């Protein structure tokens, strides 16, 4: 035997409406328990102030900066990467990621052609290994694109960026393992 549970609503006895034109309409008084009220309250709070819709909340006015806060702004300027260096990194990442990724994607139709067109039985693991190598190279290309570009805004750097990579790898690893921009003395 199947059972079904619904929220429990207590109805009082129906009272016929004396003022309505329809003689068959009935009015019910609904009594809500405290538990149901607790369940509805968070829902109503969510509906009253949905995030992302309606007018924006009032913004707080900023207090005038003190001398200590102005000194902190100077420190933050030192950590900003110049736009020319960022563009250089993005361009180099595009090549170091895009070329291996494109070659890795070209191997899928190549293996399909070998198997279906030329009827050569290629083991299943070969396309997996080849795609793993090229997609892994593309993933490493992200880091190499950042490290191999010249971080000096006045100097362009070499074509492959091997000399820049040799200089920038220690700085890159120090920023990861050393806890940010702090230098050990």
C-alpha cells in the first residue's frame, strides 16, 4: 500500500458566504502552525531581496585616506604587470598552447583515416598516447608562455624565449613556493 505525506493544514469548518453573489462559494480559515511559518520565512526573505535584480544597494561613502593607506597604494603599484608585458605573455601563450593543441586535434582525423580509409588496424592506445603528449604539451605551454616572455617592458626578448625562461624560472618558482613576492635573505 502506498502512502503520501503532505504538509498539514488545519481547516476550520466552512462558513457560507453571505455577501457573495455565488451561493455555492465557501470561505475557509487557514491556521498555520509555527513550524510552517519558520519554513516560509527564509523563502520570503530571499524573495524580498534577490541578488542581481532590482536597484543597486546604497553605496557607503569612503572615508578620507590617511597617510598609512597612501603608502600602501605605492606598494601595490610595484606588483602591477605593465600592459606591454601582459600582451607579450598572451601572444607567446597563444603560440605555445595553440600549436601543440592544433597538432593534437589533427591526429584524430588522421587516425580515423588510417583505420577506416586505409584499413590499417591502429591499436586504441596509440591515439590516446599521442593526444596525451600533445595536449600535455599545450598545458605546459601556458607556463612556458608566461616564463619565456621578457618581463622587462623596454626589452622585447628572443624569438623562442629560452634565455628569458632561464632567468624567469627561479623567480616563478620562488613566487609559488616562497609565499608570493617576499624575498628570502
